[in-house]
């Protein structure tokens, strides 16, 4: 049932989940299957509200300054009201070292595909020892309207809208109730539950855990809450001049170029580990070459590969040559200094401290895309498909930040000095407080995060339904 104010809600749920984005809704659906009831506390309403968006306001410093109000949405369905719907699970190389306990996500892939209405086909084609071709798929639903209808009919899931969670009450890491403020009346309500889960979205998970730790002294003071915050980098690193027919056969894309289709190639597990890189992928976006552009490239190439230049000039005349832009997306390193903290002076309209984010890039962040470009160069020459033209990007200032993916801040690990939650997603040194969303990722990988956010929520749903009995 959907409640529009906390005043109307009189029950005691087994599990209280903060937020109603993809992380929280997937968890609720998983609990519903096991007949466990839960309550989603959502700060937003059913529509976008610009006053409420102001509660995301904060300061962002470092190399990447961005307006925190623009990347997250406070509304039923969360940021999935504006997301691009592009999906792919994390690779095993991204998460197999997060804990000594084995984390397996594959068993939740089919269910995650069903929840997001995405084709469960993430084929990989091995190109050589170091590279593989990968697939992304797109969600086919309007997430919030689909799940609003679905949840309205549920006997196990309730939602309270227009209500901001701000505090937990309990002792010795065992929490008994949550304090909620009605956004309109500013009246406080207390809701009791057995388990509490934060699904507030990546930055906000750190914000409310920091509040519990720093202001209410309810958490271990050494937990690195807000630390190791990261995202994805995205930079146009060069171009490929390719024999169109060979490229489209190789990548098995018959409509490649004609319909503006995009193919993606990424680094393989062993190569990433051996070279201590982050995960990365390159998008190959073909475009028809103008005569001017072709002349520019061929002039450069003529001195180093005269025979090859003759060959491609021939292809160009027959319209069989394509230029392909190479945009690389790669993971930001997990660095403690990149972090979220609570502002000491600024608060939002509910008197909750705003946040400050520091996000910097380092020269080592260029290692991954450079190695990927190098491997692409070798691969395209060896397979006689074309030649890669590298742009001169040697300066970390040229790295762009993909501002929509917020990762880390409450990362998984076994040691409370270096992580906030354990492999069961429980906050260290607590008995019944859990976290979901991409804030839990200890490494960013390159894939858009939501698919694996859902996988982790389903995994937590299974765990909670076992321990709640
Ligand atoms: C423009 C854009 C494009 C994107 N495209 C993609 C894409 O193509 N693919 C992809 O995988 N990801 C994409 N993302 C990221 C994606 O939207 C997020 O990964 C996803 O929404 C995270 O889900 P979540 O449930 O963890 O958090 P959110 O969706 O942010 O939901 C959190 C919810 O918690 C609520 N909340 C927060 N604090 C409180 C509180 N104190 N009390 C009560 N409620 C609270 C919020 O109102 C919100 O509804 C994109 C993001 C943006 C901005």
C-alpha cells in the first residue's frame, strides 16, 4: 500500500528500508517472494519536486566540481526516473577480492534481468589473450510507474512517501526504531522494525551513516564512512581507421555504421590483474569520414606505413573505410582521500547537514586507458582491420568524469579500518543495519552500476529472509 504521510502508517514492519530507488525496490521484491513484509520510507513524492532536490545541495571540490543536485532524484523510483537504462553486470574481476568470503552474483543475474526488464544476454567474445568484445542491454520499462502499480497491489510491501529518514535509535549496534520527519509538517514519527536497510543512493548512504556516526555516536568512530568515494572516468582517447567490412564481420554487427550501433571492447581479467589496472571498456562509435578528415589521417600515416596508406585510400574511394571514435570508460581507483564528509555549517531545510565531496584524479589514473589503447592498436594491426590514431592525452587534467555513477563511500570489506560493511552488507559492529546501492562497491569496474546494485539487493533479500526467522 502507498501512504502519502508517515502519520497514516500505523504498522510495525519486519524490515524498514530507506529509499525507493532500484536498490530498495529490488530488495522489497525479493523479500515479498519469501513472504517477509517491509516498509520503504521515501523522502520524495510521485512527482519531481525542485524544493526537495535542494536537499541534495552540497559542495564538491577537487578536479571534478559538479552540482550534487543534478545527479540524483528525490522521488518514488529514485534516480531511475532519469537513468539511461543501459545495463551490464560487473565482471568477476571487479568484486572477487572485496572479501575473503566468496561473493557470487551470477545466481542473481536472471532475476535482476527480470526486475529491470533487460535481455539476460551479456555475451562475451574473446578477441585475443587480452581483449574481449562485450554487450550492454537496455531496460525496457519506465521503472517508477511500473513498480508503483506493482507495489500498490502488494500484500507485503508498503511505501511511505514525503518522509525523510534521519536517525536510528538503539544501543550497542542493535537498532530498534527509526526517526522519520514528515517533509510538509516537519513532525517527527518513530517506526519500529527488526532490521534496517539504507538504500538512499550512493552519496546519501554515506551522509546518513556519517550522521549516525558523528552526531548521534551510534556507530564505531573508526569506520571509514564516506571514504573511498569514486566514479567512472570517460575520455575520447583516439580514433580507429578501419576496413568497414572486416570490422563489422569481426564485431558481428551487420547494422554497424548504418544505424549508428555501438560495439564495446574491454580488457580481460588476467590482463587487468597482471598490469594492476582498473577495468575498462572502449566504445566504438563509427562515423562516415569526411574527405578532409581522411586526408589529415592519411598524411600522418603515409610516412610510417606507405603501403597501408595506399590500401586505405583505395577503400576510402570505394566508401569502404570508416572512422571510429574510441571513447574509453574506466574505473576510478579506490583512494581513501576521495571522500564525502558532513558540512559543519550548512544544513538543508530539514536541518540535516549538507555534504562535501572531494574527488580528484591522479596521474596513475591514465595507466588503464593508455594500456587499453595500446592493446587496441596491436589487435587492429594484427587482425588487419585498421590503424588506431592516439590522441595526445598525457595529462590527468584531460580526464573527464562520468558524473552519473556514484560509487563507494560505504565499501565492502572484512576489516573495519578499511571498509564500512561486511560481505553480507551489514555495517561492521552492528547487529541489524545493512546498506545497498553502489556505495557498497569497493571497486568501480566500468559497467553502469544499476544492474549489479539489483543483484546485490536480491542477494541481501535472500540473506535477510533466512536470518529473520
Ligand atoms: C542522468 C543519469 C543517467 C544514468 N544512466 C544510467 C544507466 O544508463 N545505467 C545505469 O546502470 N545507471 C545509470 N544511472 C545511475 C542510476 O540511476 C543509479 O545507479 C540508480 O538509480 C541507483 O539506485 P539506488 O536505488 O541505489 O539509488 P537512487 O535511485 O538514487 O534512489 C535513492 C532513493 O532514496 C531516497 N532517499 C534518499 N535519502 C533519503 C532519506 N533520508 N529518507 C528517505 N528517502 C531518501 C531518494 O529520494 C531516492 O528515491 C544514471 C544516473 C543519472 C543521473
